[in-house]
């Protein structure tokens, strides 16, 4: 499902806000990680209070 322009602007604004207040930022590629493992990773992140967001490269470039 692709996002319309307004949705993209909202995602970029949300990420910019998170980046602006972050103590640390980690970017990683999850290619090759099985879905079950990634789901477990996301749950562990949530349980630890870590903000984890999956973004397309194009949205990351828009925010910068």
C-alpha cells in the first residue's frame, strides 16, 4: 500500500520529531531477517521503551 503525499508528509514530520529528541539513533537494514525474528525484535524494542520504525529509503531521504 503506497502513501499519498499528505501521509508521507505526516510520516516525515513524525520521524523528524523523534530524531530531534533522540539520545541515539541506529539505522539498520533488515534484509534477510525472517519475519518471525523481526516481529520478536519489534516486541522486545516496545517492551524496552525503544522507538522502532520501519521506513522506506525514499522517506528517510525526504526527512534529511
